[in-house]
């Protein structure tokens, strides 16, 4: 079986989608190019910070004497639990980042008026 490489990568595709959607939404609301450029810059900054915050790792020391089936089961359960927590955390952080971004855009626009 061959490996498939995606170009651009999923992160780049997601970021492009976000910036396109943000630009379209702002343009539909009457935003000018300056506000859209500022929004894209803020989105780039926030997106980069979110990516850095989601990279983490840890180790678990298991007691000796566990058979391989127990070790694999524990790995799967821990992995599943960590992934559920990561997704929950990510969803909260995305909502907070969106609120921050919209607030900063409103302040930027008011400072221009």
C-alpha cells in the first residue's frame, strides 16, 4: 500500500478555509480591505498560538508485571481519554479565540472611525 501526501497539508487547508470564510463574512458585512487585512493578521497570530498550545506530551509509568494485553488496553484507554480532553479543550479555546478576534476587530474599527 502506498502513502499519500497531501499538498497543501490539512492545517494549511483549514487555515485557508478560515481566512477565506472570514474575508467573505467581513466583506458581506461591509468591511473594507484594511479591516479584512487586520482580521487576517489577527487570525494568523491566534491560529499560530493555538497550534503551539495544542502540542503536548506526557508519560505514564505502569507497574511491572502487566501483560502485553493489559498494557495495550491501558494505552488505548489513556489515548482515547486524552483525545476526548484535547477535543473538548480545543473547542473551548476556538470559541474564546473567535470572541477575542471579533472584539479586537470591533475595537480596531472604532479606532478608525
